[in-house]
């Protein structure tokens, strides 16, 4: 998902200096973290921060609990990507581990 978003996502940019308003579409937690870091320090001559961000929405569908959907903007409109849920990944790992242990036991017996 990260690779796809990095390649095709419609990233937003902002150049910020102390006192500049933060982008309106940032999460509150991100706004608070940036505001404290952009505060002017005593004796500081100048500071400039270049911000690059991509709004991403995560969602699940009750009828399909084994997938997680992520949506982010692209040049042509929103892009939706479905990935296996963490529970589904854990289940697959357990099955693969069980098969490996079974094969190991079978080869040890033979």
C-alpha cells in the first residue's frame, strides 16, 4: 500500500514558517505536533519547514472482515486499495508454520 501511494498518490505540499497557518486538512494530532515544532525559538533568525502529506482513509466492510480498504487521492480521482486484514495475515502465517512443522515431522519419521 505504501509503495502504491508513494508512486501514484496525489501528495500535498506546504511550506511553513513560524506564524503561518497550518493546512486545514491535517489531523488534530499532526497539527498539534507541527505547531509546537514551528514555534519561534528565542534568538532564532528564520526557519522554514517543507511539509509533504497524503490524506489516507482506512475502512472495513462488515460483510468482508478479512480485508482492509485504504483510499487516497490520485491525479484521476480517488484510489481504493484492498489489503488483507492483520487477522487474515496471522491466520495465513499460522497455516504456513503448521505446514512447515508437519513436513519437518514427516521427514524426521521417514
